[in-house]
């Protein structure tokens, strides 16, 4: 499990469960991609390797599905490009207009739909291919170039699929590890481990989306028996509820009770992690109210109920505010504008080797100024580190190489270091992606070992240029404060609270699914607030708003835990009040009436109402 609480670089680079496994698989696919590209003369192998970082996931099934989906989407783009080539090959102005429109459409979908990062990758492939048309003299060469672009994108996807199917980590084992890890962390906390409390809070923040998605793939692809699939589904739901219950556990409880609970939790965790039937648990009748909740949750983890667990709340392809929130289209416009500015700069200067500037715009843009600024800083650091690795390789390693095999080993080593950073916490993952881009762009200049330093430095200059152009565009044109994103996330979280209140304990699984969604939103809101200090003073949240939003996140989390852990009945009145507060929080006119959280009963609706200014 990734650690998100460490604030120092040592902690952020420390190993965790699954980090090494994902890292060496990414490095292996990159090395294989470079080898195939050089053997068969496929151009731009650096971009092919770079795409692997976006598609290769810890779960072999998810990686395979993403690889197939991206290959299918790129095939559609290639067909579109073949049509556009005949229309725009002799008309540069029409080609630029077509590039801009298609880029904005794909980036809009990347921001406003479930297509997500895949939209940005497709926009990058399409834009890069269209800019190359200016260098080809006739239609046949253009067609051949487009087909090479298709091969450049689909070849690494085929290797991702091959590695995932043969030596990838199966979703069944990942789910077993997830449940077993939760039970072990619960046992550690009950035994007095302070570190375990932080680990459990991280588990809450990660939510249920990823595990339930893996469970869905497990069912759809029939990767496990029905009995174990049902058992793991129930354990995923109830162990998440148990994490909330244990975090509310009082330190005043007798140590004998804690140790008995810890022993039972460890035993259950070992059985589930091994794919075995967990032992039954009997709830003591003399336990306190808080202890009874934990015992009940542990008993539910071992439940053999025939009922199927409820999946995470389904989301439509387009987000609910796709056509009402102008930020989606503004994001697409700004990113496309930055990419076109970079394209015009290196075209006007006749300096094609800095084309990495345009590539950087597509992979570095984010919604808010704070997020883009953080990404800028991480990418500059990553660029310098990756460039240093690439230059050092050119100076000291490549002169001693005479075969492709040595270069493939070098690609594996550099990609391994970059992937180790990229698969870690989101606080540094973008640096890892940029290390990979700079290193691969510097090192892979042709179809074999090359020591041309001028090309290497030009590509690094292009990456830095792209970062600065993107930063200028995002801070000067329609700058977006994290405050707007945080209010929207918290508004949706309160809306999820309303759904929890509406179903009550009768919809036990539905409440767990909603709690996972709330936890994920709160984690995103907290991370966004952490970045608020990176914004320009003109759009930065003032201290009053900042403290208010922090207090609201605390109150939402406390109320979520109370609704999830305590037995309750459906409460339509409470749900209506929460929905009213959710709408108030998401409005542009929102101005919180903040007071100290200790003034009110934490987690109460009255507290939320006071914070948001509701009536």
C-alpha cells in the first residue's frame, strides 16, 4: 500500500507492498519496447516506452484492459488521420485548425469523462503525428508516417498485454493481500502500534474504488471460484467498515479485550490472505458498546451470507457537470494553446529537436494553478535528474557499447529508477514520469547506441520550454483556484452522506460503498488544500476560507464514521438537510461562517450547517 503521509523524500521513496513488483515489470516492458523498436526500425521509441508508464498498473487484468482499449482508440485515431491527411496535406493552416479542434475535443473528454488520462495520450499521439505532416513531401510518405505512429503506440501495448498475461500480478492475489493487510493493520492498532493508526487512515483515504474494480474484473473474467469471489466481496466491504469502527475504538477499553480482538483479526486475516475459509467469530455479550461494534464488524467479515456485495456507486461516462462547468472546456483550450505556442516556437526557429516542448504540454497539464505548479516543479526536478542520467550514460556508458543488447539493459536500469518514483505517492509520481521522459528522450535517439550530445540537450531544452509555457498559460488565462475544486468535492461528499442517511443500516453494503466514495473525495480535497500555498496571491484561499474547508472535511469524516458504524434507520429529514448543505457548498456565492470545530459537536449536521452558513 502506498504511503501518503510521509513528508520527507526518504519516506516517499521507501519500499511498500507491491512497489518493487510493479517497478520491475514497467522497466521490463520499456526494455522490450526499446529492443523491438530498434530491431524493426520503429521511430520515436522513447515515446513508445513513455506510454508504458501510463498503462502498466499493479493489476495484470487492468493493465491488459487498458492496453487493449488504448490500441483500439489509437486505431480509430489512425483512420481519422488518414482521412485528414488527404484533406490537409497541402493546406498547413487547415492542418493546424484540425489539430486544434481535435486536441480540444479529446482534452475536454479527458477532463469531463471517464476517458481520463487516455484522452490526453490520444490527443498527444494525434497532435504529434499531424505536426510531422509538415516534413513530408507527398501523400504516400504521410500515410506511411501515420502507420508508423500507429505502430509506435500499439507495439508497446502488445508487450504490456504479453507481460501482464504471463507474469503479471493477478487481481485475486491483490484482493487477498488487501483484505489480509487490513486485518493485520487492525490487529497492530489494537495491540498498541501507533504506526498502525496512520496506516489505517491511509486505507480509509484510499477508499473502495480500486478493490471493488478488481472484484468486478475477477467476476467478469471468472478468475476465481464463485465461493471465494463472494467471500472476498463480503470481506472487502466489512473489513472497510471495521477499519472505521477500530479507529473509533476507545483507548480505555481493557487490554484483554484488545488482545483478544487482535488475535482473532490476525487469524481471520491469515485465512483470507491464503484463500481459505475464515474461522467463525462469536460476539461476547458483556462487551461495551464500542467493543461490540468492532466484534460485530469482525463477525461480519467472516460472514457466509449468500447476498452479493454492492459495488461502488456507478458513474456515467460524462461527469454530471460536463456541460455546465466551464473549467472542462477551459482546460482543453489552455492545454491546446500551450501546445500550439510550443509548436509555433520550434517551427519558427526551425529547431525540430525541441519538439518535446509540445509533448510536455499534453502530459503536464492539470486543472488548477496549484496542481499545475506542483507538477511543474516536480517535472523540472525530474527533467534535470532524467537528463543527468541520460547525459551520464552517453558520456560514460554508451561509448563502451557495440550492440543493441547493452542499450536495452541501460534502458531497463534507467526505467527502473524512474518507475520506482512514478509508482509511489502522488506527491512525487509526476517526477518519476518526467525522469522517464527526459532519460528516454536523451538516450534513445535512433536505432542503436548514439553519443550525439546536441540532440540530447535539445530535447531537454524542449521539455523545460514546454513546462514554462504551460505554467504561463495556466496562471495568466482563466486561473483556477483549488478552492473551487475543494468546494465541489466536499459538496459531492455531503451528497454521499445524504445517500447514507437515506438508506440507513438496512442498506449495509450501499453505505460502505458510499463511505469509500466519501473517503476518496476527502483525500483529494485535503491534497488540494495542501497545494493551496503554491497559488498566486490573487487567487489563493485566505486563511479564513482555508480553515473553514479543513473544518468541513473533519466534520464530514466524523459524520461518515458515525453513520457507517452506528446502527441507524433511514432518515429522510436528515438526508434532505444534507442535500441542502451540499448545494450551498458548491455554489459560487459560498462564504463559510467558520468557527472552531470544538465549539460544536464534531460530526453533527448542526456543525456542518454552521460551517457552511446554512439555515
